[in-house]
């Protein structure tokens, strides 16, 4: 540090002065000592009256979006600050927010920081390391100031216009002829008001025409529930981030959730990773936010194989629901379970991430694909480098026979 060099010079000058008796050296030593003392005291008070305020900060964004901060550094002291360095202690990857400013007395400086978010997850903006010192730069003093703001980066979503679930006995617009006690998107008729009916079910146009209170009747939409099952078992994933199977799978899950929620379907979500996430089917923007939040924090650190997850949650999949499995696993046991659901009348689809394209040698991908297709499971295969909106076509896999001589049972 600079003060160390200054101290060495001071000692050398003082010793040389004592050895030679040269008075000018003594006076120089006194000056150097005074400068060191004043500089040290100055540095101790350099941050007195300095405040840091994060006036505005992004709370939520998605991969590829921008996190913005509006930072204000204020000097409430009657003395100016010759220089103040501000560094953000954020854990957001790629963030560069350092700045050095001068602060006049009782004044402030403000600026905006923008960082592109390249990784999903939960991060923090702030607090800030604020440093200053004496005008000679001999001493440096730092403190941690300012608040800590959470930032949630959701996975990126892409349009999947060509992805299709298999046709079922009940099409998406078909109704189960059973009255729903709750409000659903399917209002089918009106009837006279009965005491106890909620006023949010009143059909005001019919009421005005009939001259008495009339309420709407709703029906259930059995085919509206779409379950998205994301396999986060650690052992089956491959590749290095961001081009790994985990990130592809998370992006697919987020995109499919958005697609079917935009179609006013009920979407449920299941993922067993570092933590278990099970969301019952719901509609609307609130459900999308919950799914995206779960995906933002999801990690492929699970220990449960996909077959166990399907067995544990199998009772949730009824005849009038659809299930989409997203996995990089090539083991046959989960394929048999999914085929069994298809035979029960559950509409099933699988998005299989080809681990061999992500750097792992695995010759069972054609075999598990053929097994799924043979069981009536609509199957899509995604490879590293694929543009997801194009690769998930209805005929995403041609259905050709497996090229590997290894039987799929060998992977069980």
C-alpha cells in the first residue's frame, strides 16, 4: 500500500538525518510524518455522512432481459468528498457496476446500471462496498452501505406453435356435462337467482331484459388440465451450462406452461430436483408466475428417477387430463409407465433430450424413442443446437426403427 512506502521513506529520512545531523532532513521527516497523520485522520472521516440509496431496482426479469438499478450516493456532510468508489456486491453473473465519483458538500450523484441477465435463478442487488480516502491516496477506508434487493430471473420462454398434444376422446373444447360450483371459463346458460349465489355470477344484460336477477351457470372443461412433468434427476442430465440438457428442459417446461395457460388450460407442474415442486392445475397469470418461479430456482440435483416420480404422482393423472414429460433419461421403466397411462386414456407426450448430442455417449436414444412411439406416446426429440420453436413439430421424430442393436430392456 502507498502508506507503507511513505512510512518507509519517513523512517529512512529520519535515520539518515540522525546519522548525518543534517537539519533539513529532520524538517522533511516532520513534514512526512504530519502528512501521514493528517491523511490517516482524513481517511477515517472520509465516509462520514455518505449514504447509498437504491432508488429503483428490477425485481423480476427473464433470461436475456435486463436488470436495472438506479443508484443514488449522497453526501450529507458539510465537507466535500474528493473521491468515493462504489462497488455492487451483487451475485448476479456478468454485473459490472463500479464507479468513482466526487461529492460536493450536501450534494448527491445518481446513475443507472444495466446488466443483461444470462442465467436464471434468485440473485440479490446490493449491498454496496463504498470506499474513500485521503487526497494523496495513501490510506483507503471502506464500508458496506445500502440495502439488499432480491432479483428473480425467470427462464426464457419461446413460442411453440407446432407442439401438439395427441387427440383424445374429449377434445380441448369439449365439455363434461356437469355443473361446476366455481366460476370457470365455460358459461353455458343462465337461470334465476337463488339465495346464496355470488353476485359475480349475475348476468346483468339478461337481468335487465327479464326484469329479475339471472345468474350464469358454468360447466367443467375436463380436457383443460395439462400436467408438465420435468425430470430433474441429476444422473440423467449432460452438458455444460448454458448449453446443457437441464437448461433446455427448463426452457421447454416454461414455454409449454405459457403456451397452455395462454390457451386458458389448467396447467399443473411436477419437478423433483434439489427441492420438490408440485403445483396443482390452475389457470391464469398467477399460475404462470408460480411455475416460472419454481423453474427459476430448479436445479437438476434430484435423486428420484422419473419412474418413481410418475408412480408417486400417478393418481393425479385422470382420463380427461394430458401429461407432458420432459426428460433426458433413456431408461425404459418410465417409458413403460407412460405407455400404461396412454392405454388408460391419458393423453401423453414426451419431449426427449438427446443426451448424445450434449456430449454423453448414449446409444439408447433411438430405442426409448421407438418404445414410446410403439406405446402410443407422441414423442419429440430435441438435440443440442436445435431451435426449439422449429424442432418441436408434430412430426418431431420420424418414428424410424432404432438403429442401435441394444434392446431397450437392457437399460432397465
